[in-house]
C-alpha cells in the first residue's frame, strides 16, 4: 500500500514538473471524451418540420430521426384535416409547437416564424417537405400542363422553399441548416411526374443558389432525392405502383429504400457531421440514380 501511495505521489510530481497528465487527469479526460461521443447529435438544436401528413411521410421519418438524436421540434400543417393528424404525432415527440401554414400565403409564413421567434431564442434547422400539383395533371403528358397548374405547382413546390429561407435565415445567428426534398424526376423523365419534375428541377437549382447566398452566414442548404416510397404524396402520381416495383427491381441494392434510411440521411445533413456540405443533392434511392439501362439479367429476373 505504501508503495502504491508513493507511486501516486510520484506521478503527481511528474505531472507538475513535466505538464504530462497523471492517471487521474487522463481518466477524467477520457470520461469527458466518452460523454461527448455519447451525446446525441442534435442535442440543444431546435428546428421546424414542414410537410408531415401522416406517420408514413418522409417528413415524419426525418422528424423521428432528429428527435431521437435530441432535437426539439416544431411542426406546421395545412388545413384542419392534416392538423388533426399532425398534432398527436407532434405530441408523441414532445412538441407543443404545431401551427397552421399555407405557404401560398405570406401572412401565414410570417405568423409561423413570429411564433418561433417568441418561443425560441434561435433556430438551427428547417425541414421543407412540401409539394403540390393537380392530381389530374400527374398523368398523361407534360405537354398538356395548364398555365394555372404550372404556376401553382412552381409556387408551392419550389418558391415556398425560398420564402421559408428568407424568414429562417435571420433566426440562425450561429449558422444552421435548410433541407428540402426532391426526386429523380427533376433530372430525368419519369412516368407521369410531368410538371412536378419541372418544379423539382427548379427547386434543386434553388438549393444551389441559396447555398451560395447563405454560405457566408454558416447556413447550409441541401436536398435529399429519395427513391419511390409508399407515401400519400407518391400515391397521387399515376402508375405509382409500377414506378415503385421498377425501382426496386433495377436499383443496385435490389430494393426500395426505407423511411428510416431517408430520416438518417437527413439527420446527417442537418447535424455537424455534414458541416462541410452545402448545395448538395443527396440521393437516397438504393443507387437507382446511377443506372442508365438495367441489365438483361435483371429484366428477366423481374419478369419471373
């Protein structure tokens, strides 16, 4: 025992003389490092999630992943039908900030951010998962798109992201993240996506321009291009089941993606893990976007 006490005293003396950490100090440093490693990625972060329709929504997958890792969330909805669905979901994540917002109305967007400014002392991220087009024009030919639906689709599905960014940026004094959702139909022609593909292409361009405009303020702007999923929005597109099966059969991973996987990708993009990433269109589609033409082997297997 005397030898152990003497060894501890000698270690302390060596630390005092050389500045090297002794056993006790090294243990404390390791404990602190372990605590930092175990702390949730989004601890202390606050963010707004726009676009949850139900528990199968991509927005809900993102919200669940963010909450699981410590984020405090607020939600918006459009119309009381969706409000009745969103409130209990928000409550299940401990959120009482649930507000109506029709992004076609400037006053409602302003009201949402005024409420956030009153409730919180800042904002760390926004998830924008909003899109709309007349269901009757998401079938047949793009050529037949009406002027009215073109304008409405672009306003809701594209411009609303910019309108939200305008209000969110002043609340992000310490930097932050803006995340929106797109789809492969912005890059290539996909069945019946029509004017929504044009809107998503404009949205992806908006991501790049906003990334440049907001980068010097430490605000990162990215998008997730998710593969086909069984969501309420996806069901509005004609032949959705065909697209879902085709993507599953010909993606490199030979499957469709899961809601949890898209949620985790969003968690990455909005966390400090991606603090060097902005202006990015991040594909989460089991690799389908890399395929130019499926192999005959896969085609024959899909037909079996």
